[in-house]
C-alpha cells in the first residue's frame, strides 16, 4: 500500500521551531512535486509550500521567510522546517504528492 507518513509535529511556544517530515517508503517520490498543506482549526485546508523534482520551491505569503521546504530523494522524504512560529500556524499539516495525502501531523503553537 502506497502511503505518505508525516511526523514531527508537537507543542511549541510562539517564536519556536519545528521540523516536519513526510516519508514515502513505497512511492516513486523523486518524480513528483511535493507539497505541504495546513488546516487550521475550523478552517479549510490551505497550501503552504511546494518543492519541484529539481528542487525549486514556492511558498504561501503567510510563511515566506519563516518556513523552508526541502527534499531528500534518496530517503524518499520531504521536510518542512518551521521557524518563528505563531499561534496562527496551529493546526494539522499534511503532505501531498502524486495524488496521495498523508494522515497529517498536529502542530500547536501556544504559550
């Protein structure tokens, strides 16, 4: 069964950092653009960042300069380094690529 598995979420204080991971062990990872999405409580899921097969990146305005997306094609893993976290960053973060969604990982930014 092909799947994407996120990890790395947790509780962090405002201004803190987290690194999310999305592993795709049985997926032809290197041929797809990979994305991260954010679903805040009570809101719709929104796109956060993507990374192309050659490493080009794009970011939502709300995270530009704070978040960094990267990928390791040998490890079939995509990362989201999150810094200067704000309470508005709270929610579930999902990995998406090749038509597949992960199960999500919860991030809570609170003092």
